[in-house]
């Protein structure tokens, strides 16, 4: 039977113009590849912005120190502690950090007015202890909302964490009376001879990291403790003599500092991972601290571990932000020569090191 005319005129079935499953999967795969290629660039751009913010915070802290000096003709103490003891003892006296002292010069007059400096830091109100001024937090770390709380160390009081600390010694933090940095506690701040090396060649402060671990003291901006608001290089001096406090004067005079090349491997350059670690009062969950690239040991009285030390640390690739006494910004690479770093911190060495 021959087809009718109408059957000859019928149009062929139209093909659908939608994506097939295979085509859709190919498109998704291509998009995934493009995203994977773009993501590192986006992350790098975000980190660059965060790093700039962190640097600006440090510049603000440096300016606060300068304004403090201009107003009072002295540099702020690294910490308000008992200076009748020969060595620096962070858990003595009123325990206020240099950051607390410079609050009025960082547009934080309201917070400064809430502090009763006649009482120890740990006896302040919760509003003071838990305060977290924006310029003490680096967005690269995530310290915002992190607090330090310990039954033994803070009587269960909760203190806010931040990300900046002063270089107080080229050696140990508790030896800042002998070998001081730009900010120290035991010598007259009006007579500090920073001009020996020049304010543009003397480091003032850098960055520190925090952990979510509540008993880790690092980053607590209000307290003048190791890794909280103070750091050092742990570059041993020539002779590294055992300290014997003199009968007079007390506190002792600062000593000329000369780095011992034999102790380079024991120093604390930026983001140090050992063998010397941050020496703090409670190194809780040390394995987690190592994973977070913040290795630590707990101080043990009357032992080889009875000293205080902490390295500058950051989440920035390759190093840490830093500010000098004259207020200019710099970046310290993880690979910096520890001897050069120590001389940039020390104010009694006579060695001029270009930053």
C-alpha cells in the first residue's frame, strides 16, 4: 500500500535541544577545574588583604608607643611587674602589659578608663578582661572570640586573646633585665639607649598566634607573659653565664650583648618549630600545638626548663609582620639569620644591622 500524500508531508520528529547527562557532567567537570585553578588566586588575594590589615594593626601599636613616649618622655614598660626581683617575673606585681598602658594612645581611652591600675590585672572586671580591641586581632589567625581561662593561672577568670607582642630581649624573656629590647621592665625607660643602633634598626613588636585551647596563654594582650604580649629570640649570649644577682644595685644594670654563634640552632626565629620551643606555663595538648605549628613546653621550676621564651608567629606565608621603634613596617622571613634578628632586638650591642 502506497503512503498517502498527507503521510509524505508529515515533518520528521524534532530532536530535543536540552543537555544530555553526559554533556552536563562534562560542563560540571570543566567548571570544577576552573574553580580549582582560580581558588588559590582568590585565597592568595584574601590573605594579602589580611596581611595588610595585620601590618596596619602593628603600625597602630607602634604609633601608640611613640605617642606614649612623646607624652611621658619614657617608653612604656614591657609589663608592670615586681621589679625588686633580679629577673623578670611575669606573674608578679600588677601584671599589666605594654598594650594596656598604651590604650589611650590607640583611641581606646574608654577601655583604659575602665581599668583600675591599683588592682592586679586578674582582679579587673569581666568587661576589661574579655575586651578585644579590633587592632589587637589579626584576621589571618582567627583569634576573635578566643579566651584564656585556667583554674591555676587565672583563678578561672576569662581573658581575651590577640595577635601582637613586643620583642623584649634577644635572649630569654625573663632575662630582659640583663639583655633588654626596646621595651623592658627593669631598667629606666627614660634612659634606654635605643639610639645606639637607631630607632629604624631596632625591632619593637611582631605577631603571635593563638589556639582555641583555653589554657594556652599565648596571645592574651592584657598580660605581660611569654607568648601573650612578649616574645624573644632565645639567641644565647657569649658566655651564657649563670645569673647571680649582685648585692647592689637591684635591679642589675643591663649588660652588653654579643650573640654566641654556637647557639644558632637553639634560637627562636619566626614560626620556629624546634628544637627549642615556646616556654609557657601550661602547654596543654602538645600534639595539637605541634599540628597547629605552635609547639610548646611547660616551664618547670628549678630545672633546665625553668626559663621563658616565645617566638613570633603568624599564618602569613613565609614569615611575620613586624614594626620598628620608629614606626616603619617590615616583614621578617622565617629564614632570617637568628644572629641578625637578635641584634635587631637588642639595644645594648652596638651592632648596627640593616632591617
